[in-house]
C-alpha cells in the first residue's frame, strides 16, 4: 500500500486515511479488525450490545490482529449517545467495559450531552500511561457542533457527517462537500483532524475530500457490499439493485423498531420499501409494527430495515472487506497523483 499522509494518518500512524464507520445492524464486529489490519482504521459498532458482547468483540479483534495483552488494540468503539444516557446510569455501564479492553479510540455520536461521556473517558485515562490514552472521535452535523467538539471537549478527531449519510444523523445537516469546508473555515488554528462522512463510496471521493482539506474519509455503505456484512444475501441483493433515488430519511424505520430515543432533529436514512409506503399511506403505528415483526420473522426484505447512504447507487458488486479498503485507497492514490497534471507549468 502506497501511504497517504494526512494529520489523521500521522496521529494514528497508519498508511490509509479511510475509516470504517461503526454500523450497528450492518457491520459485523470482525470488520473493524480487517480494515485496521489492511491499513485503515475500523470501528466496532455497539448499538444495543451488552457489556459481555463489547468485551468479546474487542477480544476477538485483539486476537485477529495478534495484539499482545496489555497493548492498545488498533480499532475503535462506536457508541450512540442517547443509549449511553441509559446504560451509564445503570449497574452495567458500557464505557468502562470497553476501556478495560484498551481500544485505540472511541467515537461518540447522537446524544444531547456527549460531553459527560467524553469526561468519563478522560477521567479513566488520567489513571493510565500515555501509551494507553484513548483517542476521542465525535460525529457532528454542523459548524456549531464542530466548534463545541474542538474548543470545549478537546476531542482528538472530528467526523463531519453530511446529509447523504446512511443510518442516523442530523436531519438538518448540509451536504458533505459544503459541511467540511465550512467547518474547516470556522475551526481555530491547531484544530483536530476533520474527517468527511456521508455518501463516500469511491476512491475518487476520498481524494476529493482530501483536496477539500479533510484529513480522511469515513465510509459506511460501501462496506455493506461485503460477505462480512451482517446483512442477509437477500438484503445485499437489494443494495446491488439500488440507485441514487432508492433511499430516504425519516423516523418510520425507528418507529417500527421502537428505537425512538434519538435527539431532536435526528433521523435515519435507509432503502425505500414497504416500511416507508405504509407510513405514507397513514397505516397506524401499531399495525406497522405488527407488519414489521411479521416480515422480520419470515425474513422478508420488503420490510427489512436496510440502512444505506446515497452512495449506495455507486456500487454493483460484493467484495471482501479487505479488498474494498485496498481498492478505495489505491483509487484515491491514482486520483491524487493525477491532480498535478491539471496545473500547467
């Protein structure tokens, strides 16, 4: 792999600025180790996982990457803020369980008060050596949130997520290629690396983000087109058939799952199917939940929730996770090498 050097890759000492986003219900935990092992950086999704599941997933990553006990594991853990608001007040908090396994990073997203969870990590790390300090990533959907993350929370990496992103995010977010330069213009000198997320499915898009000034790209949907993704073969077939108009945003997906703890003005983007059509027809919530449960039991894709971003229309084949990472990186390198040709000497 020919290295791409950015403030992000230098901070993590990795050759590729491509990050696997934590996709609960989409990415298998093993995918984080595959991406990190191939030169990028992968996040293990938590979603609604238990303490035991978090421990096992990180121990599996340690084993897959042959990392000695006691050393930090070069993967991250992705937490949902509003879920933490519930779990961290219980007898089985998730953050301490994750930190005990020594992941390299933790990503926080989608909560009314992410600062308190960041403080938990900082307090825990204050008792550890510099070698075991945890990098903190935060997902933001606005310039204001980026400023808070950089100036108040002193995070290590900012993930700027545009409206194109699959899964959950701010319904108010601007497009990625407007959000990234706006954030970079607003941040003070010496700001943390800013990564771009949302609709990124090709190496050319990765290169374009780097040209904008981003320090890396966070990719989700493209990694769903892999054998390792937890989506069923039938769901992956739907992804392959999808085009640029095949997704929509809304709360109808969470309504049928009864996962309605998201902060105000946040919703999810997924493939359009009968879940959307039922909602538009005015079918009652009780009936929509019954239809969803019935379809789930029968494993019918017409009411499966397939989180996916706008970039879903750019991929038409299933490839191993490692191959996807290497292809994205090599294609980005090719584009970056071609940029100087645009400037006449």
